[in-house]
C-alpha cells in the first residue's frame, strides 16, 4: 500500500515539474527582444540636446564646476566669519593668526648644480646663468624654496608684491696656463659683468636691478685665474616678477657647485 502511494506522489511531483518547465519556456518564448542602447542616440536633458555621451558630459562638467564654485565660496565665507569673530572676541587669537602669516614669507636659495653652462639665453652682452639646483634637487643641500617661490627657465618667480632682499654669488675660473705651463692667450679682454635682472610678462624688456663689474686679472701663480663676484641689494618687486642672474662670459662657469642665488621677502 505504501509503495503504491509513493509511486502516485512521484508521479504528481513529476507532472508539476513538467508544468513549471513548460510555463518557463512559454514565458521566454513570448518575451520581446531587448534592444541594445545606442550611445549615439539623441536625448534632451536640462535643456541640453544632442548625442547621449555629449549631453551627459556637458551636464557633468556644469555640475562639477557649480559644486566647486559653491564649495570655494563657502570656504571664503567661513574664513571671513572666523576672522571677524576672532577679532571681536579674542584679540590674542587674531594676533597669533597674523604672526603665523607673517612668518610664512616667500623665500628661496638656489645652489649650483656642479655642471658647466650648457643652455644659453639672453642678449649679446649678458647670458642668463642656468646651472642651478632647484625644487626637489635642493634636498640635502643648503638651498630651499618656500611659500610660493617658483623656478622657471633660470629665474625665480615671486608670488606676492613687496620689498625683497636679493643676492647672488658666483665663483669664476679662467685658464691661465696649459698643462705644459704655456700661457693661454685669451681673446676676451673685456671686463666681467655679473648682474641681476627683473622681468615681468606685462613688460617688454628686462630691467637691471644690480650689477658687479670687475677687470680681468693675471695671477702670478697657478694654472687658473679665479674671480669671486657677489651681489646683494633690496628691491621692490611685484607679484609675478622673475629674477635672474646674468654673466657676460659664461665660459668662466667651470666649477659652479659653490655658487648660490636667492631672495626673501622682508
């Protein structure tokens, strides 16, 4: 009796399974075919009409720009509010804040990179000294770049207007005797000019700030003539001014490792 009951139960389960399979096949068979989305289909969103990719790209750019501007404006508002409240309720806090800003003065000191002058720029009388270590190359040296000072094409670019102390030192070497002790006849008898110049993209010419002029000499001993030239002065600079060091004879830049060039806001 039990065996007959089990056979009937198995038959019912099998019948139900077949019914489910038939229903699934019918549903799949009658399902409409899906259409592939074409990225070049034209759509209109937020009054922007065109291909899908172009419209979405334009909308994303607008939204990102709007969010950035809103965040920047909110930051300015919060900063001004903080300063105003500090000034009203805590004079000492405001004083410390000003002192912190005052200590963050733009400053830089570049050092020579121990390579002879290769790149030449400037006019017929002076040539820009290009052999400077800068930015990350100043690590583990006595040089530095701080608080917005940038270096480009042999020039230091100041970020804010003000009175700056600028300085430069060049050690210049000229061959006097050959290895056999024969005097070298130099064709260049002109005086050596070491100068610092200021340039701004809003102006058409470079302006000389300070210079050092010295006559050539002939040492009585040794194989080389050595010249040491130093410049230091104060200058009123505008934001964006580019300061460079120039020399009338770059062939004298034989050993540049001890040279330096810098400035700082006072």
